């Protein structure tokens, strides 16, 4: 998604909109959320 937004050239406007919406929904300040990652390594 980031590449498509940057390609259009409206990254700062999109970023401002996302910040505004997240602040409205989650309040000001840092947001924390649990995350998980699965890392696989294969060798032949």
C-alpha cells in the first residue's frame, strides 16, 4: 500500500488523515497492540 500511496504523491495527506482517524478512535498518545511473526528458514 505504501508504494501505491507514494506513487500517487499524496503521502502527507494520507498520513494526516490516518493520524486524525486513529486519534479520534483511540485517543491521543501511544498505541500498543500485540503482534506475532512467524519466521521460516529453509535450506537445501
